[in-house]
C-alpha cells in the first residue's frame, strides 16, 4: 500500500470514530426533563406525536462499548492503513499456520506407508484410495481421470510401457519425470524417405502397406532408426523409444500420424513430481498406477 492511501485510510477511520463520539456526546447532553414538550412536529393518526427525546442510557452505554471495541481492535489488529497492529496478526500468517497444521495431519496419514515396500502398497486398499486421490489431483489432467491417456499422453492401465513397468522404474518415472526425444528426421529423409519408412513402420504391426515402399523403408530404418527403436522396432525403455510393432500408438497410428512423428519429431514431457508432491505421495500414486495396469492384465487380455 502506498503511503498516501495508508494516511488517507488512517485519517478517514479516526475521523469517523471521532465524529461518532461527538454525535453521541451532543445527543446525550440534552436532558430528558428539558424537552418534555419538544416534539419533532410530526403527528400521525390525529394524536400520535413524535417526541425528540434523548437516547436511553443503556443504549448509549452499548454504543460507547462498540466504540471502545473498535479502538482496541485498531490497536491490536491491522486496520489503520498499513499499520500491522501490536499482535502482528495477518491473514497470510493464519493461512500458513492452517496449512502447517493440515500438513502435520496428512503427514501422520502418509507416514504409515513410508517404510513399506511399494509391492505391499499395490495390494493395500487404503494406500490405493490415497493413491487414487493423488492421481485425480495431479495426473488426471494429462493422463485422463481413468488413466487411459490421450494422444501424446500414455495410457497407464495397459501392459505397454515406454520406460518399463517394474515397480522401481515406474517410481523413478514419477519421481524424476521423463523426457522423450524423437528427433525430427524430415530433413534427413526427404518426403519420399519419410513415406517409405512410415510404410515400413506400419508393416511392423501388421498393417496393410505398399510393399515396395515398405521394402525401401526397411533399409532406411536399419540405418537411422535402430539405434533407438532396435533392429526389430521393439523400442528401448532406457530412452523411452516406443515399441513400434504392437499397434499401440502414443501419437496415433494412421499413416499421416506416423509420418508426422518421423518428419517433425516428438518430445513428450512427463514432469518430475518429487519436488511438487513429495516422495510419500509419489509412492502411493505409483502403487495405484501399478494396480491399474495389473488389473487390466487380469481382466482385458488384449491380443
Ligand atoms: C503435463 C502432463 C502430465 C502430467 C500432469 C503427468 N504426466 Fe505422466 N506423462 C506425461 C507424458 C507426456 C508422458 C510420456 C513421456 C514421453 O513421451 O516420453 C508421461 C509418462 C508417464 C509414465 C510412463 C509411462 C510409460 O509408459 O512408461 C508414467 C508412469 C506417468 N506418466 C505417471 C504419471 C503420474 C503418476 C502423474 C501424476 C503424479 C503424471 N504422470 C502426471 C505427461 C504428464
Ligand atoms: C534418438 C533416438 C531415436 C531415433 C534415432 C528415432 N526415434 Fe522414433 N522415437 C524415439 C523416442 C524417444 C520416441 C518417443 C517420443 C516421445 O515419447 O515423445 C519416438 C517415437 C517415434 C514414433 C511415434 C510412436 C508412437 O507410439 O506414436 C514413431 C512412429 C517413430 N519414433 C519412428 C521412428 C523412425 C521411423 C525412426 C527412423 C527414421 C526413428 N523413430 C528414429 C526415439 C528415436
């Protein structure tokens, strides 16, 4: 707050309190006896007259008390411009105190799971309920509320993992984040080259393609792509290079989508969550994610 407004508000507040007290004193001074006949001159219903009598004592007393209360309040609490009050109270401090209190309570809940192996939590209903809450609050925006993902955001409920599905790997993914880097290869391959290699990529998952283009694409794949996607196109979890043979697509599996992936590159970014929500919550949400993919294993059995 600028000094001008601080002074302005302080002056206005004090002036209005002084004015109120002055009004009280002036009204209280008139004695009841002096003004027995002192009517306001208003008369209704022929004989109903309004007297101009002083306010009752008890009422004045109460009013004075409220003025004293206001004065006391302004001394102890912030109210006069930028003056902070002698108690040093501020809404910000109150919020921080509430938050700290809340975190203490939550910490007590989370600490029960802290020393138990992740594998245990996957089958603990209470841990899974907490993990699901963490997921809804932090992950659903990208991975969908059912964790089935969307274009560019992997489905977390299937058996297909970019970075591997071991409990520790999933935990690391969430704690530290991941950065997928598929380089743009349009310039290196040319339009014809992109078309060829895209046809070859689609043939890997058994799609109908132009055999001549795919054949030409295979040679290119074996020189440029195998470093990351492997000689059979089955991917590499160390760098998050997707398996190109399973017909599960992060960025879409139409010829145009695949061509776009190759030509322009892709760079999916999974944020690191340890700095945001802490390790306790990450372990719980990792357990929930693992439980989803295992549940999918049991019930869906995709080809
Ligand atoms: C801002 C969007 C975003 C949010 C929020 C997000 N993720 Fe991700 N996540 C991604 C992207 C994008 C990838 C894929 C990275 C890549 O393409 O290499 C990913 C990948 C993953 C993977 C690896 C999947 C695999 O196949 O290996 C896991 C596990 C995961 N996320 C879990 C989570 C959890 C749990 C949360 C919440 C704590 C979360 N994500 C929040 C965008 C997000
Ligand atoms: C430097 C390593 C690297 C090279 C070389 C590379 N890729 Fe990739 N590729 C990746 C990574 C990593 C991803 C995943 C990107 C992401 O997660 O955002 C990817 C993604 C893709 C996708 C998208 C897959 C999907 O599920 O949507 C296609 C298609 C693809 N690459 C094809 C190719 C082809 C064809 C070549 C060779 C011409 C190639 N890549 C070369 C690392 C590489």
